[in-house]
């Protein structure tokens, strides 16, 4: 487990530094400043113990370092906390894309019983309404009394300032040949060729992406589904989510084993079974552990998973998943490239994290399977009927 005990004061200080560096200081600045304070405000949770920053800690690139996030009363959810850095560029929010906007993304955790646990957004507003400076700042930002819609608007306004592009790779892409080392350069070529990373982490197979490193789509990559009765989960989801409300989907995703169905919870399409959003890769080094369930501890584990074409019995496995025959040196080069996507503000954290992951990978590589990595692509089983 990779998490640090950071005081709320330290989190607030880092969040303030991020916003101060943002170019967005125009008419929205009052809303942004209010949103920054709300982002680190534990009183928005039912027991006063959890804030947005609990799971999206600025010191950890707006993640929490845990496989699964912990909410009020120590309740563990079913999903790993993704970074909110560059979330403004997402086409939809959360691993399954159930939220269309950052406002929805900001509001759902506040009322989810396993996260912040408030009965409603109105209850969250009431929890902070007694604090004079909030009443004053809400009125200054919105020109009216406090309400739930403005609460999530302010948090989303702050999240839209959280952009992160200043990495060594960006300088290399801009023409600074020595900004990254030879291993990272070899990794970049592998990323777009033999390793097949670009099939999901680029807009198209023929277009190299130096901006977002995602296709903004959803894929089944062979994680977590095989231990479940999929047909039974389908039936349960159809029954429990019949009303189709966003709150019901949110609770299924966070609180129940239906979470493994991924994008299916949103679309109810069999082809979306266990499909999850392709995350962007900026600052990926410092946002471990990996995948929607936080099941992979290091970047070496992630690449080993793909190298062996994992998910052999997964009837919904993405068609682009196959054994890759990557050598150990090629895996190291891919890690070097991914490390080069670390932004300047996380440079020191990145150095420590790379050393930690490298040391762990020397003694533990649970996903490595050389025989399968260099073997043929097996036939995919036929999925059951929905």
C-alpha cells in the first residue's frame, strides 16, 4: 500500500499552490477559490472525517495511494481513486463514465453512503452554512444564498484549474532532444509499435498522441471479471438499476460487487461488460496502484499483465489484447518512458516512487509469465447470452 498521512493543513497548502499556478484567474476566480476550500473541507462528509482531498490528495497527484478508496466510518469502496489532474479534458467522469460533467463527479461522492455519506447536497450545504466565511464567499461567487448546485459548481471550477503538462516528455516532444534519456526514447517507440499501447492510449492506431495519451473510450483488459457470475450479475443489475437513475448506478459502482461490470452499469450493453475507461498516462508513475481496482502495485506489474495477454478466459476481452513478447529490457524502457510523463511539480515524488517500484519489482513480479508472453494469441471464448 502506498499512501502517506498528510495533514489537512498540508493538503490545503498544496491545493493553494496548484491554483496559484493556474492561468485561469479570470471571472471564475472567486468560484475557483471557494472550490479549493470546499475540496479540502471534511465537514462536507456526514461524520466530518472525509473531504474530496482524502481520496484526491494533491500531494499524491490527486490520488490516495490505496488500491480502493476509504470513505466515512472506514468503508472501503470498489474502485481505485483516479487522479483529477486534467479531468477537465475527460469526455465523461469516473472509471465507467457514469458522470457527464465535473459537477456530477463532484456531487456524487458527497451523497454516496460509502464515500462522504450525506443524505443530500442540501444536507452538505447545511453542514457548512454555520461558517460565516462560507456564507460570505458563496454570495461573493454566485450572488445568492448557499445551495447544492453552487456547491458542486465551485468544486468543479477548482478541478478545472488542475492541469498538468510540464513533463520531460513534453520538452522532448517540443524539440529538446536531451530532455529524456535513451531508455525513455526507446520506450516511446515501443509504446507506439511492438507494445501496442497506442491502440488504447492514442486517438487512433496511426496517430501518435503527445497530449492526453488516451482514446477516451472503454475497454475490457482482463481485470477482475473471471471470479464472478457474470450472467447473474447482469440479471441483478437489470433489476436493481431498472430506474436508471445516476444515484443507483453510482451506488452499484462503489458499494456492490456489480462494480465489476464496469461500463455495462451505464449502457446495459453486453459488449461493455467489465469495460473501463482508458486513463490518461500523465503522472502515471506517481498514481499507483493501477487499474480500476488498484490491483497492480507497479508499472512493471501493469506491463507484465499486458505482455502475457492476460484474460484468456474472458469472453469480453478487448480484441487488441494479445501476448506481446516484450523482453525485460523492453519492459524497463517502457517504464522509463512512462516515468518521463511526470510533471515538474511531482519530480521529487517521481524519483522516490520510481526507486520504490523498481525495488519492489526486483523481488515481486506476480504478473510475469514469460511462456505466455512469447506464446500465440489464444482463441477468445464465446460470451453467454444476456
